């Protein structure tokens, strides 16, 4: 059989930027083994498979695979799924703003897609998280060593390093300068010798409140023992932890906040994410993540 697929660049409005995601909008009939083989063949960070739900035209079952295995929740694939399924006409844009549901393994995700003259415009999905914030962190000297930065570049005035988990724990490290963020280089040996692995952190989310671009408020970057030295991976799944981190500081008053968050640069497929959060100083935090997408390619894949 032939299965149609599309490749979209998400969290960008420019071709060959943002994160590449492959989407199969009509995946009914594919088995787990077949989806895994297809994900290896596309060789992208995420490949999405959508399945029709008989009881709803606005809902799709969504499964996401990396070349290494299935992913329970991921942010970029949600945006890609909504963009591709509406762009190719599988899901209809009948109103100015249209609500859809994509059921991932981690649970249903509500998505809103704006109608831009019959084409998908701004796409936003909402997620409620229950953060756990730990103030214990490695000393700045160790952070600087395994991140390959100057210790004086770590922000300990307005912000400080904290461990935040919304299911997956991140060690969130603030730095003063954009250049420090971009020049940082993860050192696995220094990481192993530090107390950081004892914090249960899976990845390090470094950020700077200063960027050279007028369309962003923060620049972020992910590091970790399972991330390659030269990689600059997508950050959509880390936005819950980042929003929770920002809300953990006393200077963040109760209210609704909207920020633009950038990842990467001209050499590493820059992305821009819109992050909204309803800060109420409660145990749960509602966040909304949005952005744009562009279509890059389409084709068919043979599956015996």
C-alpha cells in the first residue's frame, strides 16, 4: 500500500527553519512495527501518524515515533499534526478559529487553529502541568565546567539554577548573555564528575533573557548526556518546565504572561515559540504553546 506523507517545518514561517516533522495524515492500517520502520526511514526527530476516530471529525488519534522508539508526548508534532491535517483538507477549517483534539499516549491535547483564508495560520495547543520545583542545584563552578562557559556568566541575581519537573526533570540554568548560550558546549566527562546526575536531571535547559532578535524575549537551548555535542534539539517539550521555572520566582506576580521564546540561530534552523501561562500560584499551571508552520515536502511511502 501507499501512504501519503508530508514534511512540515514548525515554529517558523520560513522554509528550511524550525523543526522538521513528518506527518502521515491517514495512517489507519499501520502496525507498531511498520510505524517504527517508517520513522527510521524518514530519519527525522519525530514522525507523526494520525488515525481517524469514528465518533468525531474534530479528533484524531496521534502516535509519534523517533528513529529509536515511540514518544508519549511531544510539542512540535502536535503543531505539525494540526498544520498538515488542516492544510491537506483532512480536518476542516470551517470557522475563524477551529478547535481540534489530538489524542497522544500521554493524553488528549486541545489545539486551536486560526483560519487564514482557508489555510492554517497561527496554531496553539494548551496543556496543564503539575510542576515540581527543587531548589537544590550543583554549584556554579560545576555548572560552568560541564557547560563549557565562564562561571561569571551564570545569572544568580534575577534568576538562579533550579531543577524543574513536569514529568521529565530539567536542570534550568540562566545565563546573562546570548553569546554564552550559543557558545556553550556540553562536557560529558565533567558532567559525570559533578553532582548533577544525582539531581535526576535528564537534560539541561539553558536560557538567556537577552537576544539579538526583536521578535523574542528569551533564547533557550537544551544540553545533556543523551544529546550530541553539536546538536541543538527542539525545545517544545521543555516549555512546561520553563514556564513553571519562571513562575517559581517571587518577582513573577499572579497574572497571565505571554513570551516569545527562540531556539537556534541562522545556522541551526531557528525556531520561535509563543508561550502563554496563567500564573495563579497554584499546584497546577495552564500553559499554551503556539506558532506557525510551513509545508516543505509531500510524497508517498510504500508499505508491504
